[in-house]
C-alpha cells in the first residue's frame, strides 16, 4: 500500500503516473529520465515479470541513492537474459559470480566499500527464488545474521525458470513444473513443503523485510525507497510472474500478480525488526480459482477431470494468509468467480 | 581498444539486439468513441472537454464544448443528459455528473464574458432560418462559423422558442438564456421578430436565400375533446406556460388539475404551485413505471407538493367537479377503462397531452412529405424540397432541446455542402469504448457530487432557479471522475509496465509512441491501459 495517499479521483493511487499529479506523487517509472537499469534489447521472454520487477526495483534504488548503486546478481534468467557476452543490458554497475553465492559476494562488495570509506555507494544483491530460497540460502542467512549493509531482493517466479522450469522451494503446492508432473492422486508440487522466506528473514530480526508484486508499483517503489533509507541487512521479496513457466498469457503478467495478491495467496506486507508493521489490504477479494485458471501450470485442476478438492486446499492457504496478516478490511469488495473466467482454461 | 587477457570482444549494449523482430502482434494507440459522446444528441465531445476541465483549464474545456454546442449554460440546466445514462462510470459507482460540469462551464463563460469563435470568412451565401428555438439557434451559430450570412426569423416577440415560452424560469433563468443567445447574435446575425413565415417558397424567392432551415418546433397544445360545462376552465399547458413567460399568467384558482404524464405536465403543475395553487394534482392514465417524465423532475415536483393521481383519465369536467375514470393496465402495459368513476374538486384543468406542429408554411413547397404531423427529412436533414432543410420538434425524432441543437448543427453542415454543391462521404465512427475495454482497477471509487437544490419552501412560490450549480472544487472533482473511456489521458501506465522499455513518453499532451525496434508484442500495455486506448493488431509477416 502506498504511504502517500494521493487523493486523485481519476486514477486513484494505482496508475503509474498522470499528467495531473505533482512530481512527488508520481512513480519513478513515470519519469522519462528514469535510469532504465535494464536496457531494451534484453532477451527475456515476452511479458517477463522478472525483467519488469528488476527495473522497477533498481530504478527506485538508483533514485533513492542518487545513482550510486552496485548490484550483485546470482545466476538465473535475470543474469542470462541480460548479459550474453559481449552484450549487456545493465545501466548500473553489475557483478555476477555464481548461482549460490550472490549474498556473500554482496557482503564482500559492501565490506570493500566500507574499507574505502565509500558508504555513499549502496549495495543491492539480487537473485531468483532458486538463488535465494534454495542454493543461496546459506549465504543469505549469514548475510542477515551478520547484518551486512546490503539490500537483498528476491525476484520470485516460483521455480527454476532459466534451466527449464524446475521446482524450487518457492514453488506453490499443486503447481506443475518439469520436476513435479501433473500425474497421480496428488498432481503437481506437494502440499506442506517449501519455505516461506519472508518469514524466515523476519526470524533473523533484520531491520526490514517486505513483500511486493509487479502489480502495485507505488507500493513496490515505496518499499525499495524505504529500504534504502535504512542500513544493515534488508530483504524484499517481489512476486514476478513468469509467462513461460506459469503458462499464462504474456499480456496477463500484471493481472496474474494482482490476482495473487487479491486472492490472498501472496500476502503483501512490511516488517521491521521481526514485526509486521503494515499490510496491503485486499481491494477486491477474488477466489483463488480465478487466479489459478489463468495459468496452465494449474490446468490439471480444471477441465475434463477437475480437482475441486485441491482448489479448496489452495483456497484454504489463501484464507489462512488473510487471517494471519489481516488482509481484509471494511473496504474490501468480494468478487465472485465470473462465468467468463470459468471458460478461460488454456 | 586493448582487451584484457582472454577477452576478445568489447562490451556492447543490448540495444544492438532488436527484439522487436520477435513480435507477431503489435500494440497500436487508438481513440475509441466514449459512450457519453456516442449518446449525446448534440454530438458533443464530452470526454474531450472533460479532459481540459480535469486540469482546471476551464476555458479550453468550454471552447472544446462550444465546438459542437453553443448553449452549454442552457444545456447544463435542461438537458435530460442521456450521456450520463450511457456513462461507463455507472458500472464503477455512479455516472460522472457531466451535465453539472457543463453548466459550471457555461455559467463561468457568461461570468467571464468568453466569446464564441469568430465567424468564418464571408461566403456570399444567405440562409433563412425560420424559428429561434434551440434548433434554429444552433444552425445559426454553425452557419455563421462556416461564413454564411443568416437571416433568423421568428413569429414570437423574443428569441428562444420553447426555451423561453415553454421551459419555466425556475429551471432556466432568462438571464442565462439571454446571455447565450446574445453571444450567438454577436457573431453577426440579421434578426426579424414578430414575423410569421406562412409560405416557405414565397419567402425564399422574395429574399433570394440560397437555402432554408425550418426550425418551427411544435407550438400547438394537443387538444382532446373533454365534455366540460360552460363555467369550467380548461387551458392547454403550452398556452398556459407561454402566458406565464409573457408575464401575463391566467387565473387558474386554488385547485389545479393537470392532465398528462410528460415533462410539460410537471412544468405546468409546478408553475401552478408557484402561482398560488394550493392543490396541484397530476392525473395520468398509466402508472409511474410507464410515465415518460424525467425522474429528477418528478422528484422535484413531489418535493414541492405536487400530487399524483395514477391510472386515471378525465371523463368530464362539470363546474368545479372533475370526474375521473379509473384505469387498469393490461398485460401489454396499456391502460384499459374500468368503468369506475371518481370525483375531484378542481378550479381549472390544464391539458398537457403533447404538442402539434403547424406546418402550413410548407403547403406549397414541392416534394415535401408530411407524416404523423411532422416533416420527413433525409439523413442530411433536407426535406423533399431541395434546399429546404428542417430539424428540431418539427421532424420525426425525440423532442428535446438537445436533439434540436444536434439537428441544427447537422443541418448547418449539410446546408454548407448543399450551397457548395458538395456531397459528403459518411465518415466511419470510431469503435465504441465499451466497459469491457476498461481496466477499472486503476480508478479508485468516488461518490458523485449532487447539485444542491433550493430549499423546498423557497421553491414553492418563486421562480428562482431550483437546481444550483457546482462550486469550482466540486466541478473539478466531478470532471476528474471521468474515466476517459477510449482516449489516452496520459496516466503513464503503458510507459511504466513495458518490460522492454519500448514505450516512449512524449509528454505534454503528445501522449506516447511505441518503439517497434524493441517491442516484443507481449501486450501488457494493452491489458493495463485503464481506458482501453491501445489495441493489439496482427503483424503483417
Ligand atoms: C414545457 C416544456 C418543457 C420542456 N422541457 C424540456 C427540457 O427540460 N429539456 C429538453 O431538452 N427539452 C424540453 N422541452 C422540449 C424542447 O423545448 C423542444 O424539444 C425544443 O425547444 C424544440 O426546439 P425547436 O428549435 O425545434 O423548436 P422551438 O423551441 O419550439 O422553437 C420554434 C420557434 O419557431 C417559431 N415559429 C414557429 N412557426 C413559425 C413560423 N411559421 N414563422 C416564424 N416563426 C415560427 C416559434 O415562435 C418558436 O420560437 C420542453 C418543452 C416544453 C413544451
Ligand atoms: C551450482 C549451480 N547449479 C545449477 C546451476 C544451473 N542453474 C542456473 S540458473 C538455475 C535456476 C535459476 O532459478 P532461479 O534462481 O529461481 O532464477 P530464475 O531463472 O527462475 O529467474 C540453475 C539451476 C548453476 N548455474 N549453478
Ligand atoms: S523464463 Fe520466465 S523469468 Fe525467464 S525470461 Fe522467460 S518469462 Fe522471464
Ligand atoms: S467516464 Fe467519462 S468518457 Fe467515460 S462515459 Fe463517463 S463521462 Fe464519458
Ligand atoms: Mg525462479
């Protein structure tokens, strides 16, 4: 949720900009002189949420740090699609080392800058969910526990997309991936496993933990900017739909992210020093079904042999999130499953 | 350049990689027809003028408005605003208060003395306009803009037609009417009042006009024969209202019954209340559901103490006793007599059963077809008599001031074609910006501003205006509620949501451009455009 209530009735607080808003009410993205941290010509798929999320986050970080940012990137789509030698899309200082060590490399960069007395230069580490939740987890936890002065951003597309959509510990239950086939009595990814990294990060009692999606730019930018005002270890977990891995239409990337939040499956909140300090309430509470139906990775739950029992279990997860974080308030509208949506199984 | 050991190529930008080649569909900016514009009988570009009002640039808003309609202060009061019925915002919360903003702009223009555009360069053509109601005035304005000389003739003593002699002053103050008429006359118009045109062809020859526009309206109150005693007072509503407008109101007594269910009936009843009637009863043969009168006017009338007798017809009027017959609706919704009679005390009966048109001036015009009491016209508004055009209440259409304004404009453009020997090709209308084209996520909800109404008590005995205007703050708020259906309003969404930075922001009203070198054709911009101003079209491969 945006922290600057913009009383602008034509577009509320949700559009990227508007000719009638003052500059401080507009997003970084509405600025024609934004950094464009990732330049055109990158090789991300059509409608890639990760390319978009990374530009959103880094452009905001660049503005907050007056252009003095060093980024450290783990292996993954974001690295591969942006930097096929000798071309690069990065318009920010950018380092890549390995799949599993981005937090450690970022720690090293921060240490080197400290030694050089360059505390004006800020460090942002970034990785996909595989690089964060799985293989990078050890070094990330170390970075948190030492309270190194790094903002670490996870672009969560819920799987190992770069290598062909394998399951990660961030893949949701029932989703089909290359390693969780949609076969048998419990098709797709199993229930009851996986890691909730924002909560694990909070358990480290670090200064700032937040979640965001590419569907609410004001909120995402606010969180990055706020994180940049703090020192020490900070973590932002951004949901970035992957049209290829999720089997969603390339044009629906933002819609899918919006529904993840509006259904309650992806809670959007902020926490400081281990405590939740704010949540983004659901505006239009939508049944998970509507979110699931937009994605072929859940196609086995619908169609000729539907699995309403599994949809119900996923709805329960959403309902638990809603209860845990208090995502519904007086202004939340209830949206029923639309008949048209029911026909939208790919 | 020296490269480090093992490195053979210099680092280059990914901009060398034109990913636009991946595309199979391309996004294209479009302007779709907003439903308000589509519904406006005067053909106003409502979304277009609201766009200027949104930024507080009221003069540009007013200028965009008067491109189509020179009477915004009048329309902002009397128009039944079909635009608001069609407005997409109805499905978000409540329609944009278009009519109220229009009035705000119209009043501001009068207050600030804004003038209409200069007339066009003199064409040497002379056009006769018969009738100075909304149709005649609108035609006059548009003809002057096109550079034609206009001779405006009216049989009444003052200009304005039903806007002066029908619509009561508490809905349309005469200073507003006068101001908007004066502004048109200031463009240079020859006016002749108190002159009845009784033979169009004769008049056309005598004055050697190049074309004629007939906007004679429907002046005669429709009469039905109701058995009435000698002492019973029966008048028709248009005559009654005309007399009131002339400051010569007839004496109707304390108990006035109005027969009819249209707007004229309500105007007559409300006027009777203001003249001192203690009882003003409207007798209507059907029920509320089937009543043609405008909802707002109905509510205002009840608020002023007007009462209703539903499902009744007038059987006879004897002295001070009005005999009504009760009706019942059949399955088709038509009233059928029940034979049951009722009595009502009444000093006067006002008939508001519609108006008829006096078309005797066309008797000698060749080729003119009159059907159901009105003149048939072609889509150009030309009658069967070449060079004679007609519009407003005298032709088959809804009888409203707004329709009349639209006719006047349309006829003026057709007359321009006619006198120049041109035939205009029909232009295709833009595709409708229907609700399903919008992404309403981006519009936050806001309740509509209601225009304050005069206190009931004051309303009952004065002809002061009942509905008050919006304050500037409210007008701005209301304008900003517009969703800008189908037309870019520069919200920057497309510029922000493109994962490939392939949208170029031109800014300052110039909107955006797609960089097709890098657009991969994902279509996110199309999905996330709040107002549906981008379309995906297949790439020609
Ligand atoms: C009581 C009442 C209330 C109404 N309220 C509304 C309302 O709230 N909103 C709305 O949109 N509409 C309303 N209407 C309808 C609206 O007034 C008419 O539809 C509109 O005025 C028609 O415009 P017009 O230009 O065709 O004709 P008119 O306004 O009737 O003007 C015709 C003019 O032609 C002149 N004329 C006629 N014959 C001749 C001739 N032979 N020679 C010279 N001059 C001639 C007449 O004197 C008159 O001035 C109302 C009508 C009435 C009667
Ligand atoms: C040690 C190691 N193991 C495996 C790989 C292969 N590998 C490269 S990227 C990747 C998955 C990346 O997944 P994620 O971090 O979620 O990023 P995404 O591509 O989904 O954005 C894998 C398995 C590697 N580069 N290094
Ligand atoms: S696979 Fe997914 S994350 Fe990777 S580039 Fe394609 S859309 Fe983006
Ligand atoms: S929201 Fe605006 S553009 Fe759309 S129909 Fe209503 S007034 Fe017209
Ligand atoms: Mg991933």
